[in-house]
């Protein structure tokens, strides 16, 4: 895919383009290619855990 998006930098917004099959959808969700999916999913889960962005809604007994 050759989806484009803007990336904020010190110099201002830059037009960029994915170099693989990963892309950002129009509703701001990321879709990862098979090469990067496992690594990026782990990075996102690790970040969620580190930021403590979850709430326990049901405990296992």
C-alpha cells in the first residue's frame, strides 16, 4: 500500500509514505502488515501496560 499521511516534525508537517504494508485508516486506526504485526502488537500492549490504561472489570476466582 502506498497510503500517505502527515507527520508533525520540528520543521512542520511532512508528507510521508509507508514503506511496507502497514497503513493508517481514515478513521485513525492502524493496520499492520504481516511482517510488522506481531512486533507492533507487542509494543502497543507493553505501552498500555506501562501506562496502566486498563481497568479490571472482572476478576478470576
